[in-house]
């Protein structure tokens, strides 16, 4: 696995595992070099197990469609160093996963658990949420207007609007949303880099206690919601999870927690980042803004481009279950692979002028939602939220511009604007 022809230079490998590189755009330079010179190579950064780096669009699709060969559950599904992996295994009694959700499942469990909510998240059912979502979008824009023409769009709108949508689906009352946001960020990495550094500096045993306490709190909260839905079913996802059975047996508390958690996090963080990324593009380019104002029919294309442009989930990890070959390179059983979705969505072989934001871009399969069996369950809901928000915002928006530098989240996993200062006029 460390042959010279596949090994990635140390400086490039270091960028791949540096959270700050995803905030200051150095990762784009690294991806560009890899696509041109070593699109499927092995990184051996200090402190990490070696892993293959998959940067081309075609190779990402190929790995994603072969779920029997490239597993999610055998090792960590997100990039973690050796110490972090050991800490998680110590907390869980040997598992590389703090929680067990759809993301950490392989067949046959993945298919069975995904089927529980597939119909609920289908395009037809999601369309039934349009009126309620539009009301929430209008309320978010009213809050934006109340800031007086200048705000941090992330804090004022992008965090709260998708959170309200997904918490309504889960049956969480509005007064508990801030608590849920805090819990999910504490489990998967806070947006506050200083706090994240403070936690990382603690002894592993203390880190373990903190994480275990957060998961216990999350489990208890949704355990109460599940108990209520078993007694008083509603038309929401919480009721489905509360009554879920697999092979004629109720799902365990651990699996129920994992289901709630993946919906709460994946349904919020990715949509929030894509929304902020799209607004950042509007605020940065007056020509783009004026074009969107006069061509509202471009909104669906703008939504797709905002998702591609931002690609909130930057990477996911897979593990080879057998010796295999990919693009002429031999991958051994047990090898770890990093799927670089953000690189795939800038692949020059697939996207014309990939570094330009183009709402009229011809339809091309971007990989922001993944591909294959693990294609994002909530993709239709995310598109609905973004489309409705833009349909409500653009007719009211007279002007928009940046009001300072965009501060990006420093993370190798989920990344997008952390602060987006804008000035605007609404009518």
C-alpha cells in the first residue's frame, strides 16, 4: 500500500487531514493537484492510519455503487486519527462508532433500517410539507428583515430555518431547538474551534465521559418523545421510529438514537451550509444577483449549484472488504478509503468551468448527496427547503453584498460558512 507510485507527497497528505485547510481553501489546491497527478493515491499523514484518497468523480461513483466491497461499518466512517479512534473504541467497548445510524450500517441492516422512512422522505410526501415549510421560510426572512439591513446570515437565518424544519419533522418543540443544536454539535464536533481544541486537550478518559454524557442526554430526550408517540402517534418521523420493527422486533434504544441523530444532524448541517453557500455566492457577485432577480425560473438550477458549490459533506470513509482493483490500482482487504466529494464536484472531466457558480449549469450528477445505496435519504427535503427559501427571498430582496470576510468552518467532515456578514435591503 505504500509503493512509491501511489504514495501522496507528505505536504499534500498533511493538508488532507488539516481542518483549517478546509476553511482557508488550501484543500482546493490539494485536490486540484491530486486530480491531475495522483487521483487515487495513498496518504500517510503523521498520527493517522494510511488511507486511499479518491478524488475523481468517476472513482467516487464506482466505490459508492459497490457497497458489498466497500463497507461503511467496519471502521470509522469519518476521518479520525489513531488516538481519536482508540478513544472511541474505549468509550464503546470496541466499536469504532459512537452511535449506530444508517451511515454506519451495511447490508442487510442498512436496507432494512432505511426502508423504515424511505416513503416518508419520498418526493411525493415531501411535497406535502411545502406549505408548512414556506411559512417557516417567510418567518425566517422576517427575522432577517428585523435585523435592520445587516446581519450574520448564518446566525440569523441559515442555522435556524433548516433546524426548525427538521425539528418539526422529529416532533421537537421550538423551545427545545437550541438544546438539540448544542447536543448534536457536541457529538459530531462543535462549530467553535476554540472549544473543540479545549476538548481535544483533555485526557481521553475525560473526553469519553463528556461524550457519553451528551449521548445519554440525547437518548433520554428522544426516549421521551418515542414514549409519547407510542401512546399518541402523529404524522411525523418520530412516530415511525417509535413504532419501528425490524424482523418483527422493536428496534433497540441504540438504533433509535442513531436514527434520530442522523436525521437531526444530516438534515440540518448540510442544508444550513448549502443555504449559506448560495447566499454567499449571491452577495459576492452582483451580476449573479441581478440575473437571479430577473430570472426566477433559474431557482432550481441555483439550488443544485449551491449544493455542488458548497458540498457540505466534504469526505466520508469506506473500508475494503476484499482485495480488489480500482482504476488500475490494487486495493487490499482492510484498506481505508477517503471519498473526497468536494473534489468530485470540481472534477474538470465532468464539470465545465467547475470553479464558477453557474445556476444554468447543465444537469450533471453531483456527488454532494453521495451515491448508490447510501444516497442521502433527505435530499428531496433539502432541495425543497432551499427552493422555497429562495422563492420567498428573491422577490423581496432589493440588494445584497458582503459586509466582511466569510468565516468558514474548519472541519474535514461537514464544512460551510460559520459566519457570513451581509448587508441587504428587503421590501
